[in-house]
């Protein structure tokens, strides 16, 4: 049986980034991917790098902030090694909130600032921007909307995974595509490799990065469940430069003119179908923010499955089987968290001493 120093189950952004990181440290690495690498959640994502987002659970914020800091270097290396541009955008995010809840780092915007910063939002009917500020008087009109700016980046996740695949190959990471891992192989409570539907591969270290399917690989079962997100992309409407997020919808511009609109959070099992009504609802919510979008053309609709966990936190660490690690459960933030995940998992695997204290993310917290 052919052997490697480490086998990674799953070629999404988490598995690819970790494979590259381990390879850089001299390990011989094999990625075993059921389908084509990078075609599941990592292909479906919007690509917001929302390190300061209020939706990020407090326990995860230090890691999210660190990953956001690591991003320019992460992207630079991938672009350099692959020759693929991943559309890292620095325009920042405009948050529109009826509840006036903004992260501490956000700067409230006046109507004039909003119209000057993102002209596409000038028509939105935002009525109370900038009034009061944090701790100021509450809005007297329930429908009043205010806006704030936060300095966050975005990336095109499809380009990012293509770059990561090419960079991994460039560094001689082996990839076995079209090979589904059925089980991990164990001898005397120690991992020895993986078994696919066709063959077996040997390694003293195996990392389960199978995203929403991580719980399906035996014998350890992680409580990961798929959370479906439907999205659409449009072209040809008014130019939007910033990521725009409201309670109902978000808009993520790409430099090639597409505008990505998302998304739903659905417990629908492993179903990745889109439905016309939902896509239309998302489009309508986008039009409420930017009325000029009525002239845009629908370009594509799709759905992906986020790896969710019971406490909405990733599962990172070694399992009770020696040599068997897991890095999954990144839910809504796996694109953002890829660089920091690669770093802490490499530290853990190579020197058994991660510089982060992440006991609260360890796999045994569910047992
Ligand atoms: C609609 C939507 C919008 C999102 N927006 C954002 C965003 O704006 N910002 C952000 O940071 N995150 C976002 N996310 C979340 C992000 O996409 C995920 O957290 C991230 O992609 C997870 O990466 P992964 O590598 O763990 O999973 P995946 O990309 O799903 O990769 C897992 C891989 O494992 C493979 N696999 C599964 N089982 C097996 C097996 N038994 N054997 C071999 N291979 C296997 C799969 O085929 C797949 O390729 C979004 C997700 C969705 C769905």
C-alpha cells in the first residue's frame, strides 16, 4: 500500500489550505476527494471575510480577526504560486440595520456619506443613517434604517479554490479525486490510513476536512449537519462597489461585474436544489436595498451546504484515535477561517502545541 505522512479527507478550502501548509513543512500529503476538489461549500460561498461580524460567535472572534489579518498574505502566496487572481477586494462593507446593531469597529454613516460612498444605495430610502450613534436615542420610527461602514475584505471563493488546487499541485501535494473515503483505518487505537470504495491509502496522520459530510465517515461520528444556502448572481444592474449587508440579504460584488446575492439558512438535509420562489425572494430583498437592480439580469442560481455544528463553532483538534484529526464545522465562515485553521492544525499536527488556546473547539466537547 502506498503511504504518505498525512492524508486529508476532502478537497474544499479547509483541506486544500491545510494540505499546502503541511507540505510547506516538508510532509508528503495526499488529499482524497470524493468528487472534484473545491466544488462543494467552498464553491458556493459568497466570499465575505467578515472578521468583525456580529454573527460570529464571541468565542470565535479572536480566530476570525486573526484569519482576516492573515488573508492578504494567504492570497498573495496562492496567487503567486498559481498565477490565478482571486479578486481580493478592499472596498469594505456597508451594514444596513433596522435594529441599529453594529459591531464596535463599524463607523455610523450619515445619509450624505452613504450616498457619496455607495451611490447605488442613494435611492434606498434609508432614513436615519448616522443619527444618535451607539448609545444614542432609539429610532422613533420602527422602519427606520441606519447604515455603518466596516473595513472588511471579500474574495471570489471559486477563484480562491482554483488557485489553492493549482498551488497545491505546484507544491506536489497529491490529489486523488473521485475517491470517497468510506472509513478511516485503525490499529490498536491508532490511525493507519483511509479506505475508499476502490482502495486503501496509508498514513500515520489523517485529517477529516469533509465539510458537511465529516460526520458520515466512520468510525468517529462528529455532529456536523448540512445547512443549505441558496444564492444568485446577477449582471447588468447599477454598479455596487461595497459588500452590503442587511438583516434580510447581502450583496457581494465581483470585479468582473457579477453581483452575488445571498442567502438562505435551511435545514434541508443534503439537498442542493434551488427553488424559484426563494431565489425571487432574495432578488426582491436586494431590490429593496438597491432599487436600480430591477434592470439587472439573473445570471446564475445555486445552493451549497455549510458544515453546521450544534454550537455553531468549528470542530478542530485530535480525536480519541491517535493520529486522527478533524477540521470542520466552519459553518458560515470557512472561507474567512481557512488561513487560521491551516495554521493551528499544522501546529497541532507537527509540534503538538498550537499557539492558540482552542480547547472550546476540540472534538471531545460533544462527548
Ligand atoms: C451559500 C453559502 C454562502 C457562504 N458564504 C460565506 C462567506 O461569505 N464567507 C465565508 O467565510 N464562508 C461562507 N460560507 C461558508 C463556507 O463556504 C464553508 O464554511 C467552507 O467552504 C467549508 O469548507 P470545507 O472545505 O470545510 O467544506 P467543503 O468546501 O464542502 O469541502 C468538503 C469536501 O469534502 C469532500 N468530501 C465529503 N465527504 C467525503 C468523503 N467521504 N471522502 C472524500 N471526500 C469527501 C466533498 O466532496 C467536498 O469537496 C458560505 C457557504 C454557503 C453554502
